[in-house]
């Protein structure tokens, strides 16, 4: 369904319960903050690698308006595999500390079943799986614990080297993959009302692929599952605008708005303050939230 320029997806399950936090994706867009406890993270280069720094950044994101905190301990980029014990040591203490301080939605950005299980036990509500649930053991952990899962499209597992990606129609192929993996998830015992999807901007995709997904985002959101747009500071923005990673805020927000107008219901963003204002304006224009105050042209005399 379209309302003006906005595509409103017909969701199979709009309301998702994440512990004591409830998100209704029929009338809100959730803001996901990004916390990478890695020494070589894509964006911050290890700024939140220390435990205290990661916890502080998570809670500051909550204070700045994040609905959701995504905590990861292994980058997607090619490189040596991170052992499960080491990845768990990175993210589980952060999750535990954040859960003790807040009811914010917490996702563990991992594709390892052992890490996911420990993360859920520590208080994570969601497993954010960039492999698209290829591992049935991971599916079993999610099914048994009742956690939510974000099923993300990629052609290869994280940390692996892949040659130039080729698609005949990237959006159609991504959508087909997500449909197949959702069907697999359900067959393995994961409830439909705990499934979210992500087309995976830049993950084994070039800039033209990611721009195509951004433009045709409604085709992904139209699958019927709350859809995540992870566009913040990605290389497709840098290549399109000729901007380094630290100068991509404007492009990130523009891409996020396009995805939101195409039906995205979770935006994964680095700049929480700017993204919160952006989301609030979109929700107000959609009639989902009231302006903070009304003053302009509300009196007896017109104002320019």
C-alpha cells in the first residue's frame, strides 16, 4: 500500500515482543545503534573495543534515542576467523551489562551457534545473522530459546574472500533468497512472528547493486517481514559521493530515508542523534507521532 511517496508494507506480524520492549512496525521505525567490539571494525577502527567503552557507547546510544543496540565481535570483511570463545568473550559481557541497565532491544551480530546461545542467555533478544541462517545449528538455538532472528542476504560467510559478485537482477535474487531462508527458518521451528529480514547492502554487492536495492526497497519490504536497512557509512555511499567513512552522514541519512519510504522498519545507523531526528520527522509526517509543539501559524496572525 502506498500513501503519497511512502510504501507501507502489509506485514504478516507487525507487533514484535522483545522481552518487555514492544515494537509495532505498523506505526513506527526502530532505530538500531551499532556497537562493534572489534579492534578492526569497518567504521570506528576499534573505538569501542574496550569493554567499558563498548558498554558506555551502548548506554549512550540508548540515551540518545536508540530503540535497539546491535553488538558484534567479528567484522564481515575478509580476514582470519574469530574463534567462538573469543567472539563470545567480546560481546557477552557487553550484552549482560546493557541488559542490566536497560530494556532496550539487544541483538547479537553473530553467525556462530555457540556465541548466539551465550548471548541470548546474557540478555540478547535477537540474533543478527549475516549468513542468512545457513547454519541449521544456529537455527536450532534460535528456535529453542525463542529469540528473534534477522535473516540477512549475502553470497558468502563473513571473513571469507569472494570474487566480483554477479547478479542478473539483484533485488529479485535477494528477495528469492530471503523467501527461501524464511521458509527454512519456519520449517526448523522458528516462529514467523520472530523473523526479520535484511537485503544486506554492500554485503557481496557493488555500489550499483546497493543503489538498486535502495531504490527498489519496497520489493524487499513487501515480502511481509519487518525489514532492516543497514546503510550507515557503507562504501556504496562513499563511492557515490566521493566521501571517506567519517564524512558520509548526509549520504547515510539520505539512503536511510529512501529505504524508510520504501518500507524499512529498522534503520541500523552509527549517528544515533541525527538518525533519531530523521526517524521522528518521518513518523510525524506519517501521522504516527505528534510534533513536540505547535506554534507556527497557530495564532491570530499569519507568520512567514
